[in-house]
């Protein structure tokens, strides 16, 4: 099956070489979709953007049954037009839409959380996600709904569905109406507390009519490729969700 969320040297936060990624994936019995970061209008100039022509020039020779070429778009309200043009002008196999910034504040750092309660910080995160999902109708899958839980500066970082039910339902309803996917990001699934928190969210996606998810490790190095996929498969089965990947922007069904 495909690990559909992989970052290589074209991403600011990775130096993974594609040859090493392919060798490791082969050893693990996996195929890959490369999805390097494109966060247009990132507040620090020159970061998290790459030359898409060079990207295709360098990686097209590797494209085949075991490697596809995608992208992870950082969804922001002020660069929807540029992002849409980027996708329309290039032959990506797969497009992830993710939230990394809120009001030009990087969720990785503490500035966003300063002066906010957890409820305030997380509600604004989901409100921004809702606004962006409505705009970015050209993505294939919404990335890592739990991204904020990686970096939040609170003692308890987990998302609890009941605390944000209306906002999460609103996000899911938009995605389901368009027959898009959400991603099951496996990066945090070695943490039993994270798994416990995520299951109700994915069950709710199914209850509202969602059927399909993509699964990706969000690997930035070879050791992380395919990480926690066994847990991801168990969650998908528990929530009655079908795992898919995308080739030429068309949904394909995983066999596992």
C-alpha cells in the first residue's frame, strides 16, 4: 500500500533523499507518494516553498507503480487563488490541504498559544480549517486534523470531539458533500492517548457519511516511513472507513 504523506529535500524541514526513501519503502513493502511542503506566502520568506518545475524534472524519472508525485498545500485564506493556479498548472497525482499557520503564526511555535486558553486556541484552529476547506475545493484530502496536538503549549494537547463537535461536524460536512477525503496521519499513533482521542473523530466522520481516508506517516526521514501503519489500519477498520490513494488525481482503492 501507499504511504501518501512523505517529505523529501524539497521541503524546508527535511533532507531525505528520494533514493533512500524508495529503498526503505521497498524494504517495508510500501509504495510512496511524495508530498513536499508548499506554503505560499509563508511569513518567513523562502521557507516551505519549492520550484515545482525542478521538482518534476528531478522526480519524474522515478515515477511509476511504486512512486507518485503529490504536494502538501498549506491552506491560507490569502493565497487560495495562487494555490489553485499552482495545482491547475501542474500534473500532481495527489493534493493534501493542511493547516500549518493561523494569522501568519506558525503552530509549531508558542506565539499562537500565548494569551489563549486551550479552548480558544483550538476553536480558532478549527474555525480556520473550516474557512479554508470551504475555499480549497481543489484538494483531494485534508491533512492531519490533529496537527495542533503535536505542538500546542498546554499540559493536555489532545483533541476531544465533544469539545469542538459543531466545528468538526461543519468541516466534515463540507468534505463529505464534495466526496473528498480526510487523512489519517499516523505520526502520533504510537501514543495510546492520541489514539483514544482520534477514534471518536474518525467514527464521527463515518457517521456523517464520510467513506474514504488516506493514510500517511508524514515522514521527514527514512525511519518514519510507514510508521504506525498497523494502528492506522486498525482504526480504519474500527471506524468502517476505506483507505484510498490518488493517482492522476483519481481515487484508487488500497488492497491490504
